[in-house]
């Protein structure tokens, strides 16, 4: 069976169905996969690190050894009670994928130790993955896809991790911090833990944006993001000023072109979500727009169109290639691209 809705996934991770004997947790963000794997493992056995109740395997352990995984699933717990067999697949390798799928089918059907639980953690399994298909089809197995964290997910993670150290942020500080977070959950968690140490465990009052500014610093990327927004808003002079300020702060042309491409990507995603029925403000938040930039971003989103963005995309790619191959001054290439974007924006009415 497939568990794709967040409430269903969270309910299963907290209270696993006793009839389910296997779960495949997969996704591009391995940090999310690992977090969910740890949570489920802790529900299956009292101590997920106990070598007597838990067998931890990698794809290297079962590649070429067809009997290894099924043997672990057939074995009884040395201490009595439930047993956990945990397989971590680093890559979608055909031979491993097939072996894992065959073992999952047999185990879900009750042919091996019914008191054992098979937990498979994998990367971004494609639709043709045998083990993914097997988990989706079997009623005694669960397929749990992990998608990239949305800003709301990151905010919840920040609150939970900081709370472990008695630290909290007010609403503005939380929004500022979430906007700077990397998308990969494992890296994001490290940043949150670093912030907790900086603010001091057991801090009483919630931290403010002023408390966070020394920790976050004034990043050159902020100048580039502002410059990209100015370009898409039709403000060429301001965009050029931002690009030159970022250059003085050490950011070269390729980073400026990348910032313009990222802003284009946010606009494209926002308009795509809005076309699918989402409210424009909701779509902007889902695209990772920082709340302080929301008003200007929405102004642009109401004017730019998907066809206009599609026409601009090849020029962004060409500028990125030119920065890396032509030998021309890359800051001039970035400024020329900003001029093109701002010109298109003005013709659209911005």
C-alpha cells in the first residue's frame, strides 16, 4: 500500500499497523528518509541499536548473496520478541533492487519469520523500481515517499530541535532562520543544533531577529537575491547596484546568474501551483518566498506568465554557460542578463 498523505504517514510512524511486516521509505532527501526510518525503527523494537534484535544491512551486503536478506528475515530474535531487519540502499542498483523486492514479497506474504519487520531506506526510487512496486502492491507492506521539505516542515523541525535545548524563536526570527536553511534535512538539522549552542541551552525568552543577525551574518547571497528580485521587478538600476555590491563582497558572475535562475524558478513554481488551483500567496509560501519579500514577489507573480518565463529560461542557461566557458568578464555577463530580465519585466508592465 502507498502512504503519501502526511497525516497517514505520521500516524503510521507513530502507531505502525501490526499487520504490516515491511516498509520502504524512499526519497531524494536522505535526511528525511533517515529521520522517518529512525522514528519507525524505534516503534518496532525497544532499542534500534541492539545487535541481538536488529540486523543492519547495506546493498553491498546482499549484492551477489541472494540468500542473505531472506536468511535475516527468517531468523528468530535471540532475546525473544520482535526482530528488525534494516536495509539501507545507497543506489538504485538493479540486482539489489530485485533481491530486495523478492524478499519483501515473500516476507509480506508471511513465508518468513512473521515477528520480523523489514525496513528499507533508499534514495529516490524511480517508478520502475521493483522494490517500490512490491511495497505499493502488498497489503502487508507500506511504501512511504519522502518529498523535499516545505518551509512549514522546516519551521516545525526548527521548533522541535530547539525545544530539546530549551530554546525558541519569535515569529520574525523563525521566518528569518527558515529562509536561510539549506533544503537537505541532515544539513539543516546541524545548522539548527549549531544555533541552539550559539543562543545557549535553557535560554528563557524567545530569540529575536536582532539575536540571530550576528549568527547569520550579512551574506553576499542576500545582495544577489535582492538584485534578482529587482531585475524581475523591472528595476534595472537597483539590480545593477546589488550585483556590484555582491561582487565587492566576493560573489562572482556565475553566482549572480544562479540567483537570477533561482528567482525565475520560484516564479515558475508559484505560477504552476496557482494554475493547479492554489492561492497565489499560498503558492508563493510553498515556493520558499521569505515573508518580507512576499509583497514584491506577489506583485511580480501577478504580471509574469509561464510562457514569458519559458522564453527567458534559455537566456539564463546561455549566460551560465558563457560565464564558465567564454573567458569574458563574468560580472558583465550577469549584468547583461539582469538588463534583459528587467527589460522584459518593463514590457510586461512592471
